[in-house]
């Protein structure tokens, strides 16, 4: 807390309230309104939490105006260029880059937790063959709480760490099982001789009847996407994990809530929506028609993969993914090249259009991620699941931070009530 204050004046009564101001390491100050209701009988109103900080956090920093994204202080560009997903996961969970020994031990722990109880496989048999993979993943992650009673004491730091390693290790196995179920193919067990991303590819694409060659570029692309998607401070799904977890609910339930929140097209579902949109546009000649629709206030259509609540200049993750997109398409066949050409043409038109310029609508990370996933052979319905694999690390880091915070309280927003005033119950016979 600093000595800074922020003064609010009530125009009706003329009374002034001085509110304390908190300063972080980076970013704007925050006005602490915690005592406003108790002392002054008034709530603040901020639908969508556009100006509201919900917690203190030292995990991730975003400067949306400058297009800056830092994990634990390290720029995303440096991590994307020099680190790997498992090291980034360690950084997000523990706060510092690991020593060589710490990294080896963490990596081994994750590898040795990748198998899932055989009971989970029977869950998949209960899902319809065309169930959306996100529905299966959220259900199965939530049900993990039914398997680990012995290590779910949220007040025990050792139990919390076991949960963290377990869920990060197992989510790719669960995701792969959902994929294999939707393909009607046999489940493939994890392999401990493979790194995290190669193991994901092997569980997704190998079949028992022939050898599968893991493409190093595919593993590299996946690793980059996972790094870029690993955390994004208090986004919708992370806030959902925190809110669900703030009640003391078990952490698997909280992560399942995060998976569900991620599924929406305004959040993690956008990468799937981008591909659907590009398919609907079909060819470059149709771009102006779709751009006109996106600008039409009476048309609910939006350009998927454009705009971001926080980035109002450019999304640094989109820049990194765009480069990888070129690399993957060049090396892994060009069957998706027309789609990428269409995406580039759409990007060019939108970036020169006054509507998009004035509203600061730039391509976000998901504009390109779907094209890479498609080139790797991952179907559209699995895109958000891939995002969930990566974001599990961020969800877990935030859940751990929240649980360990001694000032933590149950999350409970207030409201502006606009319903009927007090009235008496009327018996059904007397109603008009
Ligand atoms: N296409 C057309 N117009 C848009 C778009 C878009 N993609 N995005 C925003 N706008 C317009 C809005 O209509 C609004 O116009 P107005 O001021 O005239 O009413 C203005 O730009 C501001 O948009 P809001 O929806 O108010 O901005 P908000 O911060 O609430 O929403 C969001 C951000 C949800 C990402 C939005 O830009 C969107 O729907 N984009 C498409 C979906 C998408 O790509 N989501 C992925 C986000 S990234 C992620 O989750 C990993």
C-alpha cells in the first residue's frame, strides 16, 4: 500500500470518500474499494470486470497497449525462442526458472504421472461417439476428484503439489483419449521415453497396427503453441478457476470449471470458430462481404480471431504464431495453404479497414493457432482441447497462488438489482 489515495465525491450529498491506492511492480495502480460498501453503503458497477482487479498476482503481466506479455517477468518472445513448455510450466508454478536438477526432477515427475487409471477409460465408453471433446474432457477432469481422495487436502502443500503435477501430466492423456474415442480408434498409452509434446502427438496419432514417426517440427510447433497459451493472467477461464476454487472446492472441480469456461467462442473456442469462419468465407472474393457483415451493428457476425479485451495494439503471441504458421505450412505439405492464404488476405483487408483500425481490432493468438493445428492433423473440434492442455498450467499456478494467499476469501460479487420491488405472493386462483 502506498500513501496515494483516490477521492470519490457523491454529487447528491457532497460527501467525499478517500480510498487507498495500491501500486504493483508494473501496470496501473488500483483503487482499493474493499471497504466502500461497509463504510458508505454503495457498490461499484463493472459488468465484464473491465476496470476491476480481482486479486494480487505475481504470475503474469500484460500491457495491452504496448503488446507486452511477461511470465514471472520474462518476455514471452524470449521464452518462446529459448525455453520449452515444461520449463515454462515450472516457471509459472514455482516462480523461478529451474536449475538443471530441478528441471530434470520436475520433468520426470510429469512424465511419471501421465498414465490414467483404467477406470477413466470406461468413462469414454459412456460418451456418444460424436460427443464434443471439450464435453468429455471437462467431465473426466472433474471426475478425477473421485479417484484421489488420499491427496486432496487443499490445506496441505504436499497434496497441492501432487495435484499440480498430476493434472498437468494427465490432461494430454485425457485429451488424447477423447480424440481417440471420437475417431473410433483404440486408446494409446503414454510413453515415458518421449518429451511432453512428442508424447501428445504419439498418443493422438499412433495406431497399434503400424509405426508412427513423430515429426520434430510438429512437436516444436506444439511446444510453441503450449508456451504461448500457458497463462494469460485473470482471463475468463482462470478467473472461473479462482472463483470456483475460492469456495474450497476440490481443485479438479475448479479446473473442470475452467475447461468449461474456456469452451466459449469468445474465449478458447475462438480458434475453432476461426476455422469455421474461414471455411464459410471460402475464397478471397468473399472477404469484403464478410468484413461488411462484421461491421454491421444489426448482424451478430464478428470476425473470429480479431479483437482482444486486453490487447489494443497487437497480440505478441499472434506475431510468434504467424511465423510458425509459415514454417509448418512450408515443411508439412501445403494442403492447408489455401486456408492460410485466405487468412492472410483477410488479415490484410481488416487491418486496412477504418472500422478495425478505430476499434483497435488486431488478429489475436487464435487467428493462427487453428491453422497450425489443422496442418498437424488435429481436427477443429479438438482445437480448444489443445488450448486447455496448455492453459491447465496457468489455471494450476493461479489456483496454487489463490489457496496459499492468507488474505484469500470466497469470491462473491454484488449486483445492481433491477427486478420487481417487494410484493406479496398471490395464490394461483387469484392471479389474473
Ligand atoms: N469483429 C467485429 N467487431 C468487433 C470484433 C470482431 N471480432 N471484436 C470487437 N468488435 C467491436 C464490437 O462490436 C464493439 O463495437 P462497438 O464499440 O461499436 O459496440 C467494439 O469492437 C469493442 O468490442 P467489445 O466486444 O466491447 O470488446 P470486448 O473487450 O468485450 O471483447 C472479444 C473482446 C470478446 C475478444 C471480442 O473482440 C470478440 O468477440 N472477438 C472475436 C472472438 C475472439 O477472437 N475471441 C478470442 C479472444 S483471445 C482468447 O480468448 C485466447
